[in-house]
């Protein structure tokens, strides 16, 4: 089930009041709020990286950097 690692702590907190981490093979008591905050920060970082990449791609496609080349830095035949 997609996203189950993100909502398992919310389900545990609302159902049982306590949260347990089973990633090590045994039940380890963890803070529900801290695990939800960790998941929120991970999702926020992912969305930020994806959004930043999209902005960079859009700015690259619009491309003012290619048009702002000084005439003495141009390579190729000169057009007078």
C-alpha cells in the first residue's frame, strides 16, 4: 500500500494512543509526534526539491542566460 509508512503512526496514535516502530523486527516504543514530524519533514523536503527542479527547468527553457552573451565573448564567424 503506497504511503503506508507515512500514515502508520497516525493510525497507531488514534487507535492505541501509543506508537511502536517495527523496522528492527521488534516493537520499539517511539514518540508519535516525533515520528509524524520526521515524516512531515521528509515529505516537505521532497516537495521542495521537486518544486525547485521544476523552477530551474522553467527558467532554463525561458533562457535569458543564452541571450546575454557579450559580443567580445561570442565564438564563431562575425556578422557586421
